[in-house]
């Protein structure tokens, strides 16, 4: 029981800044962990500034939890039975320590600007040391001796959105399909508009062609009379 995975990423583009995992034990294989890593990346890729700032997402026997702050998202995966108050306290501490680490690394400058402009994935992978230490600290929240503190932290914990992984991923697929459909409709509408315009021109030509021809004939006759 504990934190199996922790990703830190930029909200703007989902680029991973730190990735830390704890190998699954017993009958769980590395392939299973790879599936959850893929789900975590898909969650990160689907987040925007308008997404809920805190959320729990159930996936089988596990749950993903994330916190967004200062255009950075901190995401962890735990067994579904892991106390919700404990994991959001964990994420809050990770966010504070990450900000302090980046601030120190950039010489006391604006850590948010440093994160916003960093150009390579896993730029702060050294922070994995702190994540591993924090994971050991939160391995069993029942032995942390902080029950009263956990009870007072995050008073609005019950208001944090809880969703299902299928809902989250399928919503992304539906959004992609909606975008494709909208683009197709715009393309078809453009073709229809041009076709309608072309048809209108043809109808107008058919209606006025005899008059135009007659006008040419009259003009030609008048020209001949004047010339000869």
C-alpha cells in the first residue's frame, strides 16, 4: 500500500518534467505498470487550464490523483483503498518541494518561468530522489502518526471531483471525433456553398442568355447600318 507512481508535468503541453515509479509486486507485471503509465500520460495530455484543479480518477484496483498549480500538474497513482486525504497531502508537499528545488536550481529566480521555458522532457529528473524519499514516508499513512493533522487538512476533500478512467479517456476520443466531424462539416459546407453559387450563375445565364444574344444581334445590325 503506497504511492506506485508520481509524474510531474507542464499543463500547457503535458511535457513530463519528472517521472518516478515503484515496481509492482506479487502477480502484477511490468506490462501492467506500462499500461498505467500510458493511462497517466493520456490523463496529462488531456488536461488544460480549465480542467478541475484537483481530481481522482479510478482505474481498476488503482486510482490516479492530481493537483494542478502554477501551470504544473502533480499526478500520483495509489491503490484505490489509499486514504484520499493522505494522497492529496502528499501531492501538496511534493508541489512545495518541487517549487523550492527548481527555485534553488535557477539561482533564486522565478521557478515558474524556468518551468515554462524548459525545452526538454525530464529536465528535473534529479527531483526523483525527493519523490522516492516522500514515497517511503507515505508508504503506510496509518503509521505516520499524523491522523489528527490529516483530519484537519483539506477540509473540502469530499468536494474533489472523482471520475472513472474510461470516462476520461473516452471523453478525449469523443472530443477528437467531434473535432474531426466539425472539420468535415466545414469542408462540406464550403463545397455546398460553392456549388450553390455555381448553380445560381448557371440559372442566371440561362435566363439572360437570350436577351444578351439579342442585344448582340441588334448591336451588330446597327453597326452594319452605320458603317454601310
